[in-house]
C-alpha cells in the first residue's frame, strides 16, 4: 500500500492520500485537518478542536455557543443511530456527565440544582437557531456517595416568547408536576398536577372560584362534559352521578330501618368558610361534621391533612358522607309519605262518617 503526499492539499488532491486514490485522504489547513472522500470534505477538526461532520463551518446554537461536535447534512437521512449487538438485554446508551471540576478527568461533586444534561430542540428563524423546547436533567437535593437525586424538566417556548418555560417535571420521588407556573419547592399546590402513589392534586393559581381546575371533553367537536371548579363545584353535562349498584355485587339485602329520628335530629346550618384559609366566603347551607357525628357517627370520616408531596401531616379534618345522608333522607321521606297517606285515609273516613 502506497501513501502519497501531494503538494496541492485540496479536496481534489488532499495532502495525504492512499495509493492512486488521489481525491480521498487527509487535507490540512491552518491548525486544522479534514477527512476527504471522493473529492468532498466529510469531517473536519478545526483550530478550536471542534469536530464538524458534513460541514466545514461551525454553527452557533440557540445559546450563541458553537458546539464541540456538530453533525449537519442536506440529505434526507438526517439521523443519528446507536445500535448495540449483544446476546443480552443491555441497551445502547447515550450518557451525559457533569462534574464541578475544571480539569479533564475530574470528579468534583455536583450540588443541588446543577444541570446534569439537556436535549435542546432548535429551529431556524431566518437568521439563527432558536430554542423551541428542551428536556433537562437536574440534581434535586444534596448528592452523596453513590447517591444522585435527580429530576427531569420539560420546557416549551410560547408563541412570541424569547425563551422556553418549564411546563412539566418528574421529581426525585416520581411525582409528576404539570402546570403553567412552576415553583421549585412546590409549596403552594396551585397550577400543578401531582401524582405519586395514586395521589393527585389539581390547581389553578390564577383563577377564582368560577375558574376551572380541570375540564373533560369528548367527541370530534370537543364538547365539554365535566368540569372541576376552583371553588370545589363539580359541573357535568346531564346532572347524573351514578353508583355501581348491580344486585350481583351485593348480598345480605334487607330493607333499611327507620331513618326518621336521624333526619329529624340533624341540624341544617348556614355558614361561610374561612377566608384566612384561602376559601371562598359566600354563604352556604349544609351540615357540620362534629354535629352530624353526634347523630350519625358512621357518616363522618377523619383524614390526615396532606403535605405537598402527598404524605400525611399530624393535623386532620373531618368530612361527611353526604351521598349516604341523601339516601337516609329518601328513606325518611318514604316514612313521612306513609304517615301522610295513613292520615289522609283516616281524614277521609272521618269526613265520610260526618256526612
């Protein structure tokens, strides 16, 4: 095999070629070197140490920096593929690493909030590449030996905006947070959706009582059928709320006993919720859990208050099974109807005897 050194040092005749292949080899420039095949420059390492594939000119990214490696093509196959061939379940891996060292090979520990890696999605606006969306991995908490708590952050750029805004994150505990206004410590519980072991929170940080926390739509026309409002109201299209009540699911079916005394002794109150706790203060009608508990303790449930991550606090609040209360009221109404019908029968008999 012959190595030829050419004097021209052009893409048509690179400085170093192999045998008679005069247009394939190494081309040298000022503090740079290129790989040429078929008279075309394919790969270049420029004077700044940047690796350029498919182009000879370094391009700035959306942050105004030139990448250390750049792949560019005008063809249809603008893709990057990593394939692993092995007789096991191990995947091909693309790794991003971050240290706080200023030396090659350093392992100075990262700290809470450091960005471990990012994938940017950029588009040209006619003059430069502009960031449209981003996926970042960040340190979340203080790392230690073999301990690197992390989160994923997804951001998108709104129309006419100059930079992306965080829209979603998956934190170190697996909690998924989605919202327009992301707060790092997740303290206000508004504008977020949390899911962690079945725990879900919806919120609207900017809306009042009539604003929606969640809407459900269906059909090709996206007709709204269900809405959760910020004041706690639930609205649906047809006013029906159904319970699974098939006889095949039940046993020991007997008539309920009298509910007359229970319903009679329940106190129906007017009240308003406390504004200092963040509730709407309009006047409402209903019951008080502690009072219901004296009459129908089985209708009252006590549950822990929840922290922002869904864990239990030491405080608690009581709630009332209003749906069961409605059924008790129906039973009491049936009893009242029987008494009314009995009185009507007696009254009819008395009026008939008097005539």
